[in-house]
């Protein structure tokens, strides 16, 4: 099958900025700009927001936030070694090494135990196991499955994020998760079941579909 154009040219534009991508690195999508816009809205109410991006991939999310919120300081976490290196180059490309700390590891594992953030963002894997086979061939055959696939209902990583994020959020801090439109009700319910968050909000992408579910920590 045809290789994605972004891999052939070696970069993809996202939020008006250029990002290096290569085979093995998830290609930034316009839908994810909804996550960045929502995070920037929340961060704009905070003097010097500390923001964490988990499953950072190409680092398009933290770089876009940092470039548009000069007072923010960011931490980005990526598990895969190759992707981690590309993320580092994208942070350097935009001269943001002094404001974005890049850590390698699984979700919250590389963070200091007392780390605290006003905002946590993530575009985690959220494709169901059965949906993987029906993805367009350029995605299914070329993009990293670890960045896409997340169990029978696609929410394996989302569950971990919701259950583990609260201890890294300040009181009133927000957790923002990109999801598939049909998962929004399930994710709202997961936030409610956790017992440590306010009722969740849904942000819609440019096509009007549920794209981001977010909530603030209560306790």
C-alpha cells in the first residue's frame, strides 16, 4: 500500500507549525488541534501553567501549546525510543528545549512522585482491536499500532490515564483526553466512576464530532 505522504516528505504541518515525522511515528491529525485549543483555553486562566502531555508522539501537542502560551512550562512523556528521539528534535526545531522537558517512559512512570500540573493532555491510543483491520491501508500498514490500538473497547489506556492522573493534578487541575466520537459517553462515565473529578465536559472538533473529553480534579 502507498506510504503516507507525510512519511515520504518527512514532516507534517500541525497548528501552523512544522513537525518531523518518519515511519514509526504517529502522524499529527487536524482533529487533535481541538485538544490543543481546549488546553490553551484552560491554560489562559492560569498565570504560569504547568502542563503535562502523555503519549506525546511527535511532540506536536506540547510544542503547539508552548508556542501559543508563552508563560507555560511543559513536560512531555513518550515510551518508544525512536519516537522519543523525533519528539526531541521537534522540540529543538522550535527552540523550546528550555520550556519543554521530555521524559521517556510509560505514562506517568518517569515523573517525580511529587510532580504537579494544572493541565494534563493526552492523545492516547483509542482504536478498538476489531477496528484495526478496517482502518485505511495507509494507516493500518504504515503507522505504529502502539499509537493506535487499545484493547477490545479502545479504552485500555484511557482507563489508566483517568485512574492515575489525579495524583499529578493540582486541585481544580484538568485532564484532557482525545477520543473517538463514539466513545465520549463511555469516557464521561469513566470520569464519573473515578470519584475524583467534576462532571466531564465534551469539546467538539471542526466537523462537530465529540473529540475531547475533559474534567477537573475535585479532591
